[in-house]
């Protein structure tokens, strides 16, 4: 009787040992697989959308002075290692190929031109992943006064507030050109009324040295 009980006890204990070994082997295989899978995931490369030096200078300009500033900025940024495209806003088809984007517009009636505003609003998410700088051109800055600077800074703040997701690295503020000959008759009448009150005379107030220095200061 005792021999039979001993035999049964031996069989039960043996079964438990075998089950334990099988469990440990199974767990070991699972742990090894999980660790391999984890290591594989960790080794995946991080995609960085700023892995190139392509630069886009994009602008909106009605009478041409802002376009000339944009081209001048592009020229100053261009090097053998950097490709710089200068385009009017309606010519831009693809932002994905650029890592650095500079956007500028003339100020009309205290605001960026409509296409420039619409452009940054429409592309806010895409631009939030880029290195971005803005610039504005306004005749208020033809006057070298604290009041003029404060007003131009106010324009800049309003523009940045349109697109809070975009981190604007630099914001250039430049004086422009008042040339009545480039305006239609109705535009000329309206502009003369405004600028007589402001006290701005016809002329080119752009400071090219200042624009060049700003171009070189952009964090590319």
C-alpha cells in the first residue's frame, strides 16, 4: 500500500516539475521574442523633416518693392551648400521640400496683404514643423521714430497671432517705397490722402544694409 502511494506521489511531483520546466521554457521564448521586438522598434530611425538645407523665400507684393526685397534676401542666403528659391505666394506648390521658409508681405491698411495672411493660415500645420521667419514692409518705418517702431511691432504681433502654432524665429521690419506712378488713378488719390496726413513723401526708403544684416541673422 505504501509502495503504491509512494509511486503515485512520485508521478504527481514529476508532473509538477515537468509543467514548471515547460512554463519556464515558454516564458523564456516569449521574453526573448518581446525583447527582440522592443529592440527592433527602438532601432528604427527618427525621421527629421529638417534634414536638408533647401530654403524658400515667399512673398506677396503689389507694386514690386517687396518682391525686390525678397529677391535680395534670397541672394544673401544663397551659398554653395544651400539652395534658395524665391517665389510669389501663388507660385508655391509644395512646402515639403524646404526646411527653412521666409515669408514676407507689404503692409496695406495696417495688415499683411490678403494672400500672405491666407497662405500662413492655410499652411499653419506644415509651417509649424519648419524653421520659419517673417518680414513686413511698410512706409510707417520711413520715419525713424519710436512711434513708428511701436506701430510696426504691432503689425508683427497681429500677424504672429494669426498662426500661434508657428514659431517665428525672426521677424524683419523694413521701410518700403512710395511711388505714385505705379498706382492706378483711384489708388493714387486714396494713397495721397493717406500719406499727406501721415507726412510721408514719395520716395524709396529701403535700407539695403539693414535688410542684408537681417538676412545674415536668420537662424538657418
